[in-house]
C-alpha cells in the first residue's frame, strides 16, 4: 500500500476525528485572521531613494494626493463660479488627514487655457493604503453634492479608484454556484456535487486565514485574496473531482469503499499531489523576481493551493467514508435524462469505467455495437489521424498565440476605469484641459550631498529644472519647491503623452539613464532622483523584463524535474513543459486580442482598449504553468498506469484518453466558469487575470490534452517512456500504486 493509500485509509477509518480536526482548525484560523490579520499593501515600487527624500524633507507632501477636477459651462473665472468653487473646497479642507488644498485661483498652472476647466490638489499626510474607504467614500459624496448649476466636480486618484472598484465582490459566490452546476451535470448527483465543493471551501478558508496572518511577514496586495480564493476554488474542486471520480469508478467495479479509497488515493491522489506541487512550484517562482509585493502574492496563492491539496488528501477521504456505496448507484438525474450525461449509461452502473477487454497493437479500443463511449470513439479518431491531429492542433494554438507578439505592458491608470465612475470623469476632464500627460506626473527629488554644504545651490536647481524642461517629451514643469531645511527640492514634470503610452515609458528611461546622470556629472554637489508612482511603474516593468528569463527557467526546470521523478521519462517531462508553454502563449494571445485590440472586449467587461497590466503576464505564467500540469498529470497518470499494465503504448494512450476525457472536460468547465467570474470584478487587472486563465484552461484541456498530447504520444510510440539507465539509477525508486509504480526494468530504456 502506498503512503497516500495509508493516509487515505486512516482518514477514512477515523473520519469523525478527521472532520472535527478540520472544522476546529479552520474555525481557529479564521478567528485569528479576524483579530490579527495584516492589512494589504499595494506599493509595487519597492525601495525608492527619491521617495525617501520626500518622506524626510517634505513630510506634509509625502502622503497621497487627490485631484479635484472642475468643469464649468461658464468661464471658470466668473464670480459666481468662483464663489461656488471656493465653497466646494471647504469640506475637503476639513477632512481627516488632509494637510492642504491647493486653490486653483491662487496656484499657478491650475487653470486650463480654455477657461472652462481647473483643478485643486488635495494633499494627505498618509499614504493611500492608510486612508479608510469610508473617508474616501465621504469625499466622493462631497464632490457629487457640490456638482450643480453647470459646475461639475470630479475627484480622482488611487484612493478614489480603490473605493469605486474594490477587490472581491460577487465573483466568489458566482464561481461556487457555477462549479456546483457543472458538477451536478457531470455526476448527476447532489452528493457527488457537494463533496468537491465542501472540500475546496475548507481548503480556501484555511488558506485565506493563513494569508492574512503571513501578511505580517510577507505583505501582499489587495487583489491577492480574491485571486487566491478563486484559484483555490478552481484547483480545489478539480482535485477533489479527480479523487471522487476514481473512487466512484472503483465502487462501480465492485470494490468495497475502504479498498476503493486506497486505490483512489494511490492513483488519483498521487496525481493530485503531483499537480498541486507543480502549481506551488510555479507560484513560488515569483520569488525569483525579488519584489516584495509579488513575494506576498506568491506566498498567498501557494498557501491556498497547498491547503486545498491537503484538504483533498485528508478531509475528502473522511467525507467519502460517510457515503458508503451510494456514489456507485445510478443517479436519478442521469436516469431521467436517459443515461446520456457525458455518455454514461445509468442502468449498468459501469459505463463510466475504463474498458479492460481487448486491446490491439494499434491501440484502438474494441467496440460493441450500440454502446461505445464517445471518448473511446474520439481516441480512435485521434490515433487513426495522429499526424493531421498534431499538425492541426499545433497550428490552431500558434494562430491563437500570435497576437502575443504585439503585447504592450503598462500599469492601469484612470483611463482604464469603468465609464461612469468619478475616477474616469476626473481623468477625462484633466486630459481635455491639460493634456493626457497630466495623469502621469514625474517627480524629481533633489538633495544636497553632505560634502557640499548644508543647503542646496539655487543656481544648480535652476539648471536641473532647465535640463528636465528641455528633455523631448516633457510638456510642462512646475516651479521648484525647496524644503524648509533647504536640503532638498522637488520638481514635477508632466509628459506630453499619457501614462499608458509607450513614449512615456521611454521618457522615464531617458531621464533616468541620460538626463539625470549627465546633469550630476556636469554639476557636482546635487543628487537627483526620479520618483513618483509613474516612474516607479516603469522601474517595475524594467525589473520584470530583466528577471523574467530567470523566472521562466527556474519554474520550467523544477517542473520538469518533478515530472521526471514521477513518470520516470525524459520525453514526458520535456513534452509536458513545451505543451504548457504553448498554453501560456495562447492565453497571452487571447489577452492581447481582447484587451488591446478590443475583440469582444465589451463581452468580457473591458469598456475600452487598454494595454496589458505590467505584472499580469508574469502572474499568468506562474499560475498557468502549474495549472496546465493538472490535466497533464491526470491524463499521463492514467496512460502510464495502462502502459505499466499492458506494455503497449498505443493501447495505453487510447485507454488513458478514453478513461479521463469526461473528468478532464468537467474539470476544465469548472475552472473556466470560475475564472470567468473574475470578469465580474470592477478591477481591470483582475479581469485580465481571469480572462487569461479561462482562455488557457479552455485551450489546454481541449486542444492540447485531448488532441495534441495523445497525437504526439501516438507518434512517439515507445520513445515516450525513454529514460537513460544512468539517470534511472539516480532517480528515486518508484513504489506503490500510481505513475511508474509497476514499470518493469526492461521498459525503463527504449533501445
């Protein structure tokens, strides 16, 4: 008996204790979460010396800012409009944490040339993460209440965006409901439907509680909770589905529940452990980037997935112990529908099981007239037309992935906010009055070097301002502001292009790499830094680009090593990595086509065309490379099981595909509907994650796993299982039920 078989058998026999331990443990973790959970952090810029200068010398200006955009039908300088604007600013001046409000009539540059648009700047003494949502909502209400008599006030800024587009919402509940419907259709049983969902929810609950507690050590951004929950729901239901399906198959084959648990855990349970480990490896690959908040995302998602795996391997066997043999009975829904749910015959009770008779050298499954499972027919088609299937499926994936060559990356600004929000209204007003670059201010923080005296030289500051102002792509530069101690200065430059324009990214890199170093070299005594949210976003994008190859290499190599150990085949490990990369590229292609090009954008909740969020491709890669292994491992485990038993590659491929097609289809449907529920959230970055995950899973579970993989394996023949003898001696010996558990020594290396 395998280790997983013993664990499953122990949880099955001591089911009451197992369930009570899980319930008590989850309740304790949630209690600790509510009392000691860490707050989210959303600063992706990391360590920033320029921000440190602002924090030290401009404490009152180092907090967050909001922009109050003012649009008037009459001239903005009209006395009646001026009185209305002045009165409207008073609630903002009295708001908590506000250190000042810049009056548009007394602050240079705050009146647009057309005479109908102006703005006021609201300065806080704390960062946006420390401003309560209730305060932001109150400020939005003040702006709405002041809008009347032809004058409109629109408040914009990160705090407003967060208040108007909070993370989470109804997506989690809708994802659970959609998964329940798919499971009900797949199993035709309320009992079989409830077990995977209950298992997944217990794993997610414990995972989210641990995320909040670990947040004190690994701070995570706001979106990490909702993304981790939905990923945990998708994989948790899938993992439980794999085990329940195998358990049900063994019951229908005549085994007693205790024996069925041992077999299910030794086969499907091993697949779940392998797939879950691969997902965790993929998520922890983000640690290679050495970026604090992405480290938090990696820990959060990996923790949730690990807890869902633990629930599937311990809690689920205990819950199955309460079902006895009821899962083997024909379902009423399936009987009502005439036994046609996923091709099953309700009367026999065994139609879902793999056919064990026959088997030919060609690997095509024997057919009995009038009772051939659709998956068996599909397996036969793929095996007969393996070259055409491989070429057609590969060509389809490459076409879908082609738009990825034109991907543009940028952090979302208020231009990506939903139409009808105050944040977008503020952006549109300011862009019309002051140009698109107003939404992408670049802050230059300058400080005196200790060896050059206690105060800044005014002439050097003027030279710095002129150097910034003369840089191509700069539309305007504010007057220099010097700190009270005279040791630091601040200059704000506005690009001629918007935050999502590639020219703005190039401008930031030019100032950092050329303008500031040249100035410091020509005029010693002054150290200048380019800082602020937009400069930080560009620096973050540069960091992603420089470290992405390391991330890809680490994740791919570790995943291949895991598969090599589990399946004891070099070809299988390499093929799996290539197939997973194809699925990731397909996701990128769909993401670009929908978000950048606008194809079906409105159908997926994207009101306007926009670039892909900078961190989304990295995040998608680590998630998808792991998730793709779910179906790869489950399919290959069954193929390997048949190959170990028969020693015939063609028969093993055909029977493995026929045995897993239904459950892979159901599992993929669950993940697709769960990930598409991301699009119900208002945040565009979370929408992009959901769209990319859903597209990748759909392509991976259909075109890749049901067409390309079996076709390629049919073409490779016995070479699929090639393992050099020297490498076989280095790898851990396989034992027990499951992949490579019964491989004869003479099959370890193909001559």
